């Protein structure tokens, strides 16, 4: 029988695969796990889920999960301990810097696509060398995108991150505004090449735009991953408070906990705009997961004995890289050619 602690390992909640992407699933999985390791969400010496757990969690072939873990072990990010399982290596490969790692992933994915189309690595590199931009070349076209989130601070911060990383011109909208706008004029989204949201709201966004064919990209958020990893460490039966600025935001936070399979916790919900619910929550628990907006309202009323797990979020690098692939395919589509 495996060690007792391995029975409670929960696959990191941020892991997702995009089966519509031209990037192989094992490459997506490998990239995301490596990112969790490099950012410290998976710490040296921590045990990672088994092949069976990953395959079941993501709904993928066990051979695909095994290939991703094997390549990470070969690259020095993971190590196998006979009879115990697979763990994050105590000594990780030397980091190349954030930009260098992003470029490495982009090159790997592009080479893989070239191979799938029948081109050798040498042919790709030779062609790339002839296509290097020259001084004064025209700037790349920015794809118009609509970014949707539930609160203004995050949608503004995410917009800045995306425009700094990708050739996008991003308009912002709140989820409740989208629902109302789509009810009266669902075709308004046709002016955008892509609609972007997070996994918290992807079902709401797709439901509002179900009659339209604009692609919807759902991104991961780093702090959310860290939050759920922390929750997975809590003992069975722990009561945890979940509080956001509004009841709807709290429900979104609850869904993220449930979708991660964290059934060993007992959630108590509260809203920062409802003092009675906050008081009831604090009577039941001393561990609170708190959104960025709610944190300001609760800062002066939370006792010092309460552990506050802030859920401030930034966009996950793996998600940004997958969105880059979506933009590449948009540029290659007939629709893009007619613009």
C-alpha cells in the first residue's frame, strides 16, 4: 500500500489541457508542471500526483501523463524514489530567467508543429533565419480581444499583462456587463478576434455567447493555483471561510474549490458587503480565503489569529503561451486573411 500521505495528494488545480490546440497534450502538461515548479507552487521535495491521478484528473490517456512526467524527470525537474513515488527534485536545473524560459517554450512548440507538418528541424531553422525582421520593419498587427472578469482591478491588471506579452489590443468588460450586452446585441463580439476570460468564468462567458463563433480562451491564474495547493494541505474536515466582495464572487471561489476535488474541506461562505455573513464565518473558522477586493473591507475586522490566504491573481505563464498558440492559428485562418 502507498504511504498514507500520498493518498491525499490533490493534482494542482491549475492544470488544464486544450485538446483543440496543435501543441501535443503531453507538452502542455509538461510545460504547466514545470512552470509550477519554477514559480515555487510545487516546492523541492514535494510529492507530485501519480500517472493514474493525473490521467483521471485531466481526462487524458495515462501514457500521455507518463510521458510528461518522464520528460520532466529526464530534464532534472522530478526524481523517482523507489517505493515512495515521484517528487520535485531537491536541486533544480539552473534557471535561465523568465524571458529565456518563455522563449524556450515558444521555440519547442513551434518546432513540434513544424515536425508534425513534415518539416525537419534543420529546414525550419534555415527558413527562420531568412525571415528575421529587418530594421524599420512594420510592427506586428495586434489582434482585437475582449477580456472579461468579475472585478475591475483584476481585469485592468490582466489587460496590462496580456498586452505586454502578446500582440493584442484588449478591451475590458465585467461579467455582468457581458450578460446584459449579449442579451441585447450578441453579435457585438464579432469585432474581436478572441474573447479571453479565466477558468472561473468560462462557462458563464460561453453561455452568454453561445450563438457566436468567436473563440473563447480560458486562462489559468497563478495565485489561484497556490491558494488551492495550500488548501489541499489542510487536515480532513477543516472548516475554511471563503469570502469575496460579492455573493457571486464567493460562489465562483467555491466552484474553484469544488472543481479541484477538495472534498475534505468544509466551506463557509461570506460576502464582504454582508457583515452578518462575515461574523457567522469567523465564528466557524480561523482560516479564510479572501479576494483582493474583500481584503480591503475586512482588513480591520479580522482577528490576528485568523490565517488569511489572499487570492490575488496574476496570469499563468503556461496559459499565456497557450493563448499565443491560439493567436497563431487565428492568423492562419481564412477569417483573419479577409480582415
